[in-house]
């Protein structure tokens, strides 16, 4: 059924997906110091790791070309190193004139496709890994990095002025390279942020001490750049409005800094927050959408130049709401355009397909920190970073392809096969698509994952894929279909360990718990501390805590003290424990997600017993033993199994000797992450 929602002069059409196309402020032009942007969508800089010597290459150009074709008004390239040590880590560079030519080619490409090009100037400070290449790492003060564990050298007063000049010279090179705008990164814990923070700036010269002195480095960089590029060339600042670190730079500090940056010559401020070491998540799925827009709003109150809002804005309707409410003048969409390069065109109604929204799974960040020289990838967009290999073209001969199972592997295989011009039919035994991914959407902080299913629900019919739900596939039915290729994506099933148990024991599988199976309590013990066990523990521990709506109501009415409210949002009606045989929890999680989950477990007072195995399950207890054969008994009203999964290959085994052209996909082949399922399916379809 078509639903129409009127908001001011904007009409939002919703029919399964989200298409927004009438009179949106998001698509109004805006001027940044003589630079006319065609819309208010900025793709902010994000290191991609696609170059290893600082030079612009074909892979980088084609990646950005697709985002320009997709409608972005302004694309920021970078971080771009201002001196040679900044190249370490896969960053592009403009620290010497030799790099200008490659950047010119990139800029000219973006201009040809209709986007303005910006260059973000970057110096990592104590976060730099340059020491790994036997180069010096510099910072305001010799404070060890919590990321690299390396202690930097303190910049001398002379070196500080040299660094300021590096920024100015790099800005001039950016202008020569045909960039329309230059930006300085003053966020994320990099060099300029380190000068601003009293935690990392313990200098006693004119660049340290009081806030005014700690701001001087940032202000002088903008003044120097203005002198180099002239009065009519736009300068932006990527400003971390709060470090979210106790004792660090606050929103009050950066509000004052923003005024001084405007006086010094800044024409735009793109607001974000947090350092890489902040104890508060910044961009993961656990962060509610648009949680940090208030930072941009506060900065906007203190300046007259345009301000962009950032972080967890992946919906056009949400972006429009921010603009209409006056909280910001532009919207930054970074990972949203990694997941879908056509985000802007789709939002504007110029592309009839649904937006594949970023699910904030953090694989993109993880792919950088792995340092495997492959650069950034997107878990749900297998084409990201591979654009230089060419566009998808129809197969020479269209095939009749049957896919069994509508989890992420089967869904992506169906999408890819349709794009390659094949005739595709998808069978799913349940009454809706999604498979085991529907379970993955349930734990706290994973609600965003649901948008992936919604994308396929709309995209596959657009591509002509026939979907049959409530369809129980059998070898006989498959043979009768006479497909050229049969793809088995039947997922995995939980393992059941052979632990002796009492007949009266209440034992439930974690998947059943997440599906809503009642869990008698209050004492619940989870066997297995991997990702499923930890997320099931969080799911149960959230039961009985104060909801977000109730918290807001009680806080606004002063019904309880802040301490009491904190207690109410962290104390569960369940007493949850996890037994894990290894020394660490959630070892199958990527690091950018794992630390947040571990922190959440601690906040909810979930007990963890590590280096122990369960040897017996009693009627209301379990007996565990450590590696030194020390036994103990733990009381439990319900025991939940979360000890892993095994591929469900029952149907595959029935088919593989029948003469059918049969392939295994996703967890049915090898249990893994959603990235593995989607990327492997796309690769398989390419090979057919």
C-alpha cells in the first residue's frame, strides 16, 4: 500500500523502501566561498588504503568516479599526507610536487562526473605507524599512543612552525591539482587534535597550556593556508567537536575554537566527534542514528559559515529532517556511499532502485586495521574498491539459475545473477526472506542490520528475481525445475555438544532464545562466549532494564536521581553468566565491534567465567572445570547453548551425485561472517 507523508514542502513516498524526491532541501545548491555545490551531500574523507606509495592510482580514481556518478555534491579525498611520514598506512599524499599530476587526474575525473572535489590535509601525530618504516613519529608531547603503543618525539618549537608550513604548502599543491576546496582534519585524535587536548599537549611554549595556546596550532594552520591559496579559495575544517575522553577537549572548547577558525579564514566546518581511542562508540551499529548531530548544531550556533553534520546518518529522510530543523547546512555521508555509491541519485529519485544502507557493521574500519594491503572493503557491497576492474556486463549466455535459501548468501547470489543477465528463481522454506540474518538483527545494537533484508526485499523484484517463500525444496522438485545451475544456501544449524545432562535440566539453544523462546529465570548460564553467546547474554540482560523512552520520561520529570536512573538501565531482571573455555570472549568478532560488546557486558554486570569447560549439567546447576582440574558448581535455572554451528548440507548431499550443476554458498559451505557470505556469492556468480 502506498503511504504518503507530508512534511512542509517535502513529499515522502514509502512503498516498502524509501524514495524521496520532491523539493528536498538536501538537493538545494549551497555556496562555500564562491564554490557552488549542486546539493548538500558531502562524502567526507576516509582513508581507503588503496595506495602504498602515496600516489593516486586507477583503483582510487574509479572508486571516487562511481561516487561522483552517484550524485555526491562534494567528495573529500584523503586523508592526504602533508609530509612524507604521513604516507604510511595507505594514505595518498601531496607532500611534494611529484604527487600533483595524479591528483589532477582524480579531480578532473570528479569534475567530469559532476562532483566538486575537496582535499583533506592530514598528519597523524602520535597515531602514525611511521616508526614501523624506521621513520620518526612526532606529536605535541611525548605521550605514548594507546593505538600503536609507541611513544612519539616531541616537536620542537621550530618543527611546529615547519609543520604549519607543510600544511600551507600542501594546500597550495591541492589548488594546483584542481581541487575546489581544501580541508584540514582536526578530529579523530590526529596531530591537530593532539595539540587541542590537554591530555596529549603538555607543552610550555606558545602552543601549550591554556586553551587559547592549545588552539594556536590549529588557527595558525588555517591562517597559513589562507595566505597560500588566496581569499577566494574555500577552506574547510573537519572538526572533532568532542573527544569523548575524560579530561580531553570538550564541546565548549571547540565552540570557542570554531569562532577563531572562522576569523582565521575557514569557510566551512564539517563536524564529527571522538578519537579512535574514545570509550564511547562513534559509528558502530550500537550508536543510534544521528546521535551526534547535536555537536554540529552547537558549532553552528557559534559561527556564520556553513556547517555539516556527520555520523550515523544513512537515511535521506533523516538527513532532510536535520537540514529542515536548522541543525546543519550540509550532511556528511561516508560509509553510506561506501555501501551504495548511488545513494544520492536514489534519494533524489533519479535511480528507481532502493538504497543499500550502511549497516554499521564496522568491517570497513576493520579492513584498514588488518593492514593486509588490500584496502577498505564493504561487507555488504562486494564491488566497493573493485570498480577499477570494470563494470558488470551481461553473461554471454543467460542461464536458468535456482537458488535454495534466502539468507545473505542466497540473496546476494540472486542479485548478482540477475545483474549478469541470468534468469533467477529463489526458494525459501520460511514465510519471509532473511534466513539466519533475521536472528543476527535481534541482539541490542544490531537493529540496523534489518535494513539489509529490507534492501533485498525491494531490490530483487526490481531485478526480476522470482521469490518463492514457504517453499520446501527437495531433490525431486529441484530436478523437475531443470536449472542450469543450482546454488545451495541453506545456512548452518547449531551444534549440540555431548555434555551429560540431567533429564530435569532446562536447556535451550541461543538461536531459539533470540527468536523469542521463553527463558525461565532468574539465573541463566550461557555455555559459549563467542559472538552468539555474548550477544544472547546482552539480549537477556537488557530484559527488565529501563527502556530509552522510560528513561527520557523519568529524567525530564526529575522522577529519580541520575545515579538511580543509571542503576535502572543497567540492572536486569536476569542474572546472566557466560562460561567460555578460552581466555578471551568474542574472539570471532572483529576488533572495532568487540570492544564495545565487552564494555556492554561489563555495564550490565554479566558474569564471565573464562578458561573453564562444562563437564556436567544438573537440574538447576552446571559443573565446570578449569585446565588444572579444579571443579566448581554454578547455579542456573536455564542453560543456553551457544557453542557454534555446523553447515547444513543435507540437501546438497542429496543432490551432488544426481548430475545437477550444484554449488554451496555461505554458511552452508563454511560458517563465517556476512562479508564472507556476500562476497563469496558475488564471486561465484562472476565465475558461472
